[in-house]
C-alpha cells in the first residue's frame, strides 16, 4: 500500500495526535476544514524517506529529469517539460541527475553501515515486513486508529523504526525523541501491532553515516501512554465542536517558567 492510499483510509494517526497537541487551531485548519495547505515535506524528511525506500528495496523511487526538458540555466522548458512531467508517476520524487547521484551514493553507504551493525542488519532480512499498515480502536476514547510501521518482525513481536538525524549520539537523539514525540509513535505502533518491543535505528545523515540502535524502554512508553491518553480524550471531546478550534490557553494569561536545564547555567 502506498502512502497516498494509506492517508485516504479513515483513522487517527500518531502524526495527527502530535499536530493536535501542538496547536488545535492549526490542526483544525489543516485537517478538518482544510482551509490551509498541508506543509510540504522538508529536504531532511525527503532524504529520510529515500533512505527507508533504499533499505527496503535496494532502489529509489526517483524520476530523473532529462537534460532536454531544462534550459541551460536550469529552468523548465515549457512544452518539453509539460510533456515529460505528465508521464511521471506521483509516487516518484522528481530530481536532477546530480541530485540522484548524491542520494544514491549516500544510501549505498548507509545500507552498508546498517548491514554491518549486528542488530540493525535485522531489518534487511527477507522476513521483515516493511510499511506495514495496522488498524485498531481506542478502548477509552472510541477513536478509530491507524499506523504505518517502517518495519515489523511479526514472529519476534518487534517494531523497528528508521530515523535519519543530524546527530545519532545517545544524548542528542534523546532530545529529538522528546522534541518530535517519537515515543508517542512507539507506544502507538506497539498498541496497534500488538507487539512487545520497539527499537529506533538512528542513522546520521552525513558521513560517516553513524548507525545506532536504541530501545524505547518502559520509562519512555509509560510517559507516552499517559500523554496519548490525555490527547485522545481531548480530541474525542473536541470532534463535534464547531471551528475554528482554540487551544486551552486561548484568552488566558499563562505563567511562563524557565525550563529546569536553564537553572544549571
């Protein structure tokens, strides 16, 4: 199942939950009323998707722009560009020749690094299910849920998630887990897949493409499940209210305190 088909299937995702928790008003405009366009993927996100595709299949979903449809300054040549682009699949990312070469070189190096890691190499085995779609219903909120797992080892009850990052070190990756709520994703996927263990494969996005495997342990999952419960219940309560939705702090004066780390100088 490709991502577009998956997104068209009803169900609340961990990405929806994060967006709702971050700003209810933005969520309403982007996902409910659809009056604001969805934010396009960043270059970092696109590279991450390329890495996942290459690790799964050993090839990339790229459409390389032929030189004949571009002018000498790189601009698109009217009719030639129009004729070429209409034949390209929406599943392919459009890139120039030098961009494709750079992406392929990086993905080759990353796959080699993953293959050389005792535990990360598991995702390259033939019995691993990639892009596994799972569904469920939340027992306390009644919400229909869905998720698309990077990698599922169904026999072992293990979910693997590939994350490209500018810094794969433990301290920095832990900060990213909190900042991007990766632990929510872990708890969400374990619930829907009825799996037992969740591992992040953190891959540094620049040479030497450091690869680390981190377990999402009990503390992360307990924190995530408590936070997810609150967000799901809030969303279920909010669903039937007219928009635009407001954040709980709207119209209030909110005390702002320095974070704990600021006291350390």
